[in-house]
């Protein structure tokens, strides 16, 4: 049984000794897989267990055992502010297609835009051949809130999260269905819109998102996102077609100057989150864990914190005032976690921005 008391477990979570952390499911070992990355952003796994890691400055590395190969053939990126080379996604048909999908901030007239493209991993694993940009959002000035997580849906189509590009509570870009900013976008494999809603820009699947930096599918195919609020109001959402998730009309947070945002925490026609944080943890990356190595955690959600140095584990089976009961798993290695993923080995892998390292956590 998973009896979780947030305050108690948070107090227990911490380094038991070097390379270990005490958790509700016992002691977990944390091993460094690779280091020396500069602002690592995303993890992807090839079917044979090789690992892909993106770095915001525009690098993509393939790790195969102790060998690290920097891949060529990448797109030009806008590596400023929060922009750069962002997510990487390996589709399920990789063995046949050899496709690698990337999201990135692309330089465009008027500034930068969230973009998506794909290339094919060369036979010698040194480059992405024939990289093509398939989707580009509208350009905005500045380097904030690109969103940019990629998820392959059960039918092989692609979901992309976008941020509101820092337009803020007054900009309302996230509420404008004619704009890409602050949305979840749904694409076919050729980059064409996979969703069409009357009155909305083709491809826009949902709106009212501030800056979703984590996204994943549940085992039954539901799309979940985790997104940044302002001062408070980080959210986990179950994203459904045609729904409005509220930003900046409703939020559980306040502005950075402590003034209210919008109309409160709820409004008819706008969705409520499954879970929210106040104060903010700046969540990034999202995983629904299978329970392969830790059965007690089967079905639980994991996300990283970019401002508080821990992995957050949310238990959907245990309700709490903010949605789900939370365990904060903190260790020396969990400084500013940008991405978290389950490896083919059933371990929990995560990227630390502070250490510039890729880690593996397992019993």
C-alpha cells in the first residue's frame, strides 16, 4: 500500500549516502551515465537502448555505452533566452523509418518561433540525413516560453506543446485560437494539421496553456501535460480536443509582482488541472511510470523541478488538497531537473541542468 503524507515523505527524501536517495519505496541508487552537457534539455531512447540527448545551444548527442557521438545535419536554432534545440522524440516505427523528431526555436522574421522537424539517422550514426522542418509557429520577439515537448499519439500522429511566448496576462495569445502560441498542436507525420476545429487555426488541439514543458501519454492513450504558472499555478492537465485550459483568464497563481491574474481560479467553460503547485516548482519533463522496477510506483507521475532541486512524484490514487499526493525526491544529483523519462531498462532517467549530466535512478 502506498500511504503518502506529503510533509512526512518530503522530510524523509534526501541523500542517504553518495549516489543514493531514500524514498517511499526504499533506497534508490543514482548513477551518472554521462556528463559534460551544456544546458541539456531532452532525452530520447532508441529501441536498442542507445540514448539521445539534446543541448539547448544546438547539439544532439548519441550515447552508445561509453561512446558519445555528436550528430550532424541539425537545423539552425535560435539559441537565446529559453530558445534553442529543445525536445527529441523517437517514433515507435524507428526500426523501419529511422526518423528522429526535434522541436526547436527557429529564427524567423520578427524574432523566433517554435518549430518541429525530422531527419533520418544515418547508417553510421553520425548525422540526421534529409532533415526537414515540418511546422513553424508565428514569430515573436524575445526568448521566452517556447513550450516544445513532443509526444507521439497512439495513432502515430504528433502532439507539440507551445508556450505563450511571454505575452503574459495582458497578451491573451494563449486564448486566441488563430495563433499557435499557448496551445497544444496536433500534426500528421508529414506536418499537416491532424485536427481541425471550426474557427480555430488548423492543427490547434487545445488552448489556454502558459508554457507546457512536459508531456506524455498514459497507458490508455490520454495526453497529459505539465506547465509553468507564474508565481504559483504550475499545473498538470489532461488535454482533450477543443478544450480551454484557462491561461491567463484563470490560474492558481499570481503575477510576479504579486498582483492577481485574470478572473480567479475557475470559470465556466475552462478546464481545471488534475494537480497544481503553489508555490511554483517550475516543472519540466513528464513521465507516467510503468512500475517495471518499482511496482509501488506503477501509474505514478514524475516531473522535474527547475527551481527547487527535486524529482516530484505524484500519486493519482491518493488525493490531496492540490490534486494528488506528492513525494519530493531530493538528492545531490537532482539540481534543476529538465527532463525525466523511463528507460527501456525500467529505470528512471533524468537530466540535471546544474550538473550538465544524465542520471539513472533504480533500486
